[in-house]
C-alpha cells in the first residue's frame, strides 16, 4: 500500500500525526476526483487469487515463504497465515476476451505455484476454506513472519483486549477461540477489481452491492470450518469475527468487516471519509509526501496513509484509489470464494461483473425501492443458504422489495449479465462460454459447497477426518483437471 510497515508499537504522537494526514488526504482526494478527465476511459479489470498449500495428507503445509522463493514470480506473495499465498493477475481492458485472458494468467500463476509447492512436498488448493483445517492450525504460530502481519495482529489485539471468539450456527455449530487474527487465514477468495470512472462510481458501486448477494448464492465453496458443516459460504461469518477489533462489550461500534452502511450518494470520496470517521487507525505510519501540496501542484498524490488506513477496513465491496498511470478509482469485489476451478472462478466473476454493469443502468429507481438493509440481508442469506435462499428484490410497483427465490432471480441476472458485458464490448463467444457455465451450474444445482457436502457424506463411514481428507484429495485432482464443478458428479 505504498508504506513499509517496520514496527508494531506506536505513540500518541504517531496517531495524532497520522490522523491529521488522513484528513489532509481526504481534502486532496476530493480535489483529484473533481479534476476533468481523472480516471476516465474504458473500464479495466484484474483479479487476485488466494491459495492454500497442503501436504500429501491434505493437511495445511506452513511453508509459504519457501514456495514464494522457489516460484520466482513477481506477482506471487505470501498471505496472513504460513500456508497461504496470493497471485495477482495483470489488469486488462474489460473488452474482447478479457476473461479468458485473465483465466490463462491465473492458470499460469497456479502452475508456477504448484511446481514450487511440489518441490517442498506440497500441493496448491483453491477452496474458500480449507476443509481439513483444525483449530490448532489457526493459532498464533500460524502467522506469516512479516512485519506487516505482526503489526496488524499486535494492534488489533491491543485495541480488542480479549481473545477472538468465532461462533457460526448451521447444521453443526462452531464455537472456537483464538488469541490472534490467524483465524482469518482460513479464508481464501478471488478478489475482482473493476475500474469505474468517478462520475459513474456511485452508480456502479451500488449496483455491485445489489448484485453481490444473489450472485454469491450460486458461488458458495466454503461449507466446512474446523471439520464442522456450517454455511454454504462460511467465510462471511468467519471474517467478521476473526479480525474484530471491538471489545466484547463494544458491539455497538461499527465492525471493521461489514457489507457497508448505506447506498453511496455521490461517489468514492464518501467511502474513504467513512473509513476515517468510523475507525481508529491500526497502523499509524506517516510517509514523506504532503498530499495537499502534491494535489495543489497538479500531481496525482500517493495518499499512502489514506490507502493504508482504508485497507484495514474490510468491506465486502471496497473502494480503491490507485495513483499509478495517472490515477484511477476502482471497486474491489471481495465476496467470491477461491475455487473450485479457474473456469468456475472466471464464470463467477463474469456473472458478478456483468450483472453489476446491467444493474448500474437501473440503480436510481432500484435503490429507492430497496432500503440498503435488504441488500445486506440478501448477502447474508446467500452465505447461509446458497441456492435455497429467498432474496428480496426491488419492484417498480409498491410494495417493494418483493421475495424472489434464488434460482429465479439468478436466471434473470444471468440474462442481464450478458447485456452488461456486451455493453462494454466483451465478445459474444466469451459471454456465452462463461455465462453458460453459470447457467449449467444453476440447472444442476451443484455449487462447490454442495459438491463438498455430498462428497463428505459419501465417505462419512470412515469418520469425519478421513472423509474430509478423502473429499479434498478428490477435489484437488478435479480442480487440477479444470472441468467446472457442475460436471463433477456426486463426489
């Protein structure tokens, strides 16, 4: 995020200087966003893929630094826990065969990473939550030995002053406690970055918020946590609690992980301002650039402090400011899980982006007919129930919103996504291929989560641990082969 984190202890003076710099940065950002032509041009897209590393027994393998060194590729990096890595695709213009090109990029990254993992006795797993994780795998010794992770962990623990407790209901409820943020390392995702010009940002961001819940219902791939069956997309429940800096008696405060607090009214600036107003700084590291002076000189300011702070407020859809290449703002779509295959992930991304672009043309009346809390409700229902969810969707006539069963709404959104992608010049073959995968998955009723649950049930006689390992072993083989999950059969 532009600033090197080299310590975890900060003074009151550090915090005061950082707070002043945040407010100066907001002023500078407002000026930059109002510049004619800033961030204009055709939309661009990029993706980040988080992965787990497992050993021959399908258990987590804590050797991410060795994998990183052996892989030798610039766009691979370690993640929070020692069995996690992340690969970043090259950003591309959102047109033509962009999704296929990013898919090829992700496959290349996976191939390099898998080769490096094999050299240290491991395999790469792309799955929302590694199903073979145990509570002992998620304690403080799992933290990757990097200053930025130690600093983040230390600061959240200082503010919270209590262990982290994660409770998830579901068919087999979970109640676990940890003394560190390493519970979050159980989660891996596919994060999609969608550039939006400042004048369209509010419209597109609100559309993403509307589309995320229903689309997630078709994408679940995280049904198990520490050996127990929870939600279709258990990452949603886990993340909010795993990095919660609120003390047990402070739940009236806004959570650092959230779906958001309302429809965006004017643009990206209000989301950054909200982060500054609602959340105390975790990492008050002040850089050398004066953002106000840089903006006044006509430069594109780095806004390192604002980007650092905003990066420690984890909304499921998040505004991103990028000073490179003349500067831009984009939306980071963080709800999609990793896996099961590259084809599945690209189909998920194409559906969510296409549906968002289509809905963006209707957001004025849709947000008026849909109080924000119902968009969050849809998101939580999708995470809990997947294709069994009943969503609430805006209607042009009162009463609004109205209930719509997940399969019916997804049929409508897949059709709308085709038009949304066509509107920015995505090729017809591209649209038909990836949205066809989404349609086939919907028709089969087989998400990654449902395949995992069925495959474990078929092996349950061997005991839960063996069933999870056996399921994951088959999952990894099928994931490597690359055929979409709806073709896998019952497991």
